[in-house]
């Protein structure tokens, strides 16, 4: 079952933002990338595609954003 965006945000936003801040010295960059990731997650969940391992997918999106 796919999480809703609200569930994603409640369960992951703090950890995700902390990971970005740890890897990016500029707070504004971290906030921008955090927002970009949230938009990607929202759009992905709106497609109602099955995600068997949502956390793995989220980690991949985050890692790609840090590159």
C-alpha cells in the first residue's frame, strides 16, 4: 500500500531535512532540495503507482538530489 503524502511528510520530513542539512552546508540549498523532493514524492504518489519499498525509493531520490 502506498503512503499518502501527509503520511510521508509526517513520517519522513524531519529525517529527510536533517540528512540534507548534514550533507549541504548552505541552509537555503537544503530547503530548496527538500522542497523539490517533496514535490517529486507528491507527484509520484498522485500517480498511484505501486511502491514496494517506498523508503528505498525515497533514499534514491534524496541521494540523486545531493549529487
